[in-house]
């Protein structure tokens, strides 16, 4: 089972890649994958208060179980006023 993690903007600059393929088992949750990415790239700002985690272009919870070919993205919170 493989998923894709997409990086954009500052994430792409810090990781030096646009996409990363990660093999997972059938019980891997979004939170497990997020922990793995944080371990691989500790300089990435990926805390829950900084980014929204999306699976297949839908905001998701960290408890969601991932499926083959899911596409993960980290979208920074945008604020204004």
C-alpha cells in the first residue's frame, strides 16, 4: 500500500521535493503518517494549529485510516482581518 504526500510552498523548499511516496500498512492512520513526516523533516511546521491535513482534497481527522493511493496535503491556515 502506498500513499502520496504532496508538499507546496515553504514545505517544498524545506523538503526539496514536491511529492513523497510512502509505503504503509492497512491500519495506518493519518496521525501515524504525520508523525512519520515530522520525523523525516523536523524543520517542517506541521503542528495541528499551523496546518490543515487533507486526504484526497478533503479536510480529515488524524484518526482516519489511510487507503491505497490516498493523496495527503498539508495546507497552512490562512488568516486575515
